[in-house]
């Protein structure tokens, strides 16, 4: 059961974020110019992997990354369970109708209007997702993959989600090969 976990390419939020400065308030951040270049470069590396299908987070930056890397060459399913932990403005998603207009080749009909974490709002008006909620989602996803014997699948996701699954922090557009049977992983 091999998964290829791919962190999205650099977003406009990533390009300007400073942890010591206020949140730049870029909601559902799209890719930056550098991010589009990173995704194009990653497509050559991914072409050498045995990927039969793609699971992608509904965030704009992951949808753009997956589309640039895979085009329409692989079956692609949108799954909100692999979304990012909501900690900043960039992690607030867009409604399915907006996503469908931007990505007409993908199906968003199964998503509720608010598919990201929704809870008590902080001073920015953002519902920060507790780490234990993220970890439950990551564990649920791994259980789903094992139970359904999912193999040779790329998962285009986010830094905190991938860390919750593997314990490893990836840079933008880095890839980790994860063998769920042995637990071994390797950044490639």
C-alpha cells in the first residue's frame, strides 16, 4: 500500500507569511508564480512514480498543484479529509460552486458548502482547528486507505496534514513515499 504524499506548491500566502507579523488574510490562497513553477517541475519527478490515482484536498492551492502535476492523465477525487488544519486565513476554503467554476474537470457535488473546520471564531474571524481534530482526521484517512486497500495513489495535501500522517514536515511541492504496511517512508 504505497501512497505518495505531495505537499502543495508555494501559495500566495506562503510567499508573504511571516509568523511574527499579522495574518495577511489571503483566503483559500492560490499558487504564486514560484508555486506554479514548482508544480511544473514536480510533474517530471511524479512521472517516474507508479501513480494510478490522485486524491486531492479541495483547497485552491492543492487543486492547482494537482492539476499542474497530473493534468487529466489520472483519475482524481476531491476529498476534504486531506485538507489543511485551519490555522490561518489561507486554510478557509471556498464553496463547491466556486471551486467547480475554476476546476470544471473535477467533481465537487459531494462537498457541503462549508467543508473546512467550522467552530468558535478567533479575533480574526477564523475557526482554528485543534490539533487533536487534525490528528483524528489523519488517523481516519489512514484507516480508510488500509480498509479499502488503496494503492499507488498520490495524495496532494498540506504540510500539517502530512505531518499528522507521517511525523515529517515537507517543503512546498516535496513528496514522501509512504508504505502503510511497513510504516516506512522516504522523502523523494
